[in-house]
C-alpha cells in the first residue's frame, strides 16, 4: 500500500523520470522514440513542472520512501480530464494505479465524470481504464509531431 499525497516541487525530478520510463515502456513500438523524447522534453520540462503543480491536481504514489508513480488531472465545469496515471514499469500491476485513481476521484469531488484519452495499442492503459468502469465514447486520429495516433476517448461517470 503506497502513500498517496499531493506532489511538491521536490518531487519534480522523480516525476520526470517516471514519465520517461513509463512512456518508453508503454509506447515502445507504438510511438517512435524521437517523438516520445520530444513530447516528454516539452510536457515534463523544468518550466512545465511548476505549472502542472500550480494549475492541476498532481498526486504521487510513494512506496518505501521512493516515488513509484503519479497521477495528473484538471477540473473544469464539473468534469475532470485525467492527463496521466504513470507508473514505473516494475510498479505496474501492484495496485498503485488504482490507489492513485481513487485518491484523484476523492480530491476532484464533486465532479460528475472523468475523461481520459488512451492511445489505441496501449494495452495496459486500455485494460486498466476499462476495468475501472471507463466507457469509450469516441475514437479519433490525432497528430503528435507528424506521427498519427489513434486515440480512444473514454469517460467514467462518478456517483455523487
């Protein structure tokens, strides 16, 4: 059982490492490495981390004093957008993602629904969100630095 807490500036380096390792593990063969690197260097840059901390809900999972994962979401007009639940590859399947999601839902209350976008082919993400009750509402293509992705938008209705 991990300790789930709000992130602090002291966690930035660990969050950046988790994002990188998670992306490399999850998207190997789906998204070219140079595009992964470009996305990560922009989305989790030293400049963006304080913005994430200030403008969004950023939770971390800590196990035996080390960060093993994080979740990031924002809320607008009664609905939330889940930007990420990322775990170190060796921490997958151990319940940390579930703990992060449960804490996120509690922190975001009273939102009525949570939206997430999952790349088609991200088997661990697709399986996780479906198991948690997220339902697919649409599939669309999007461009990530010239690489076409097929994305599944999913939603979870949250009981008030």
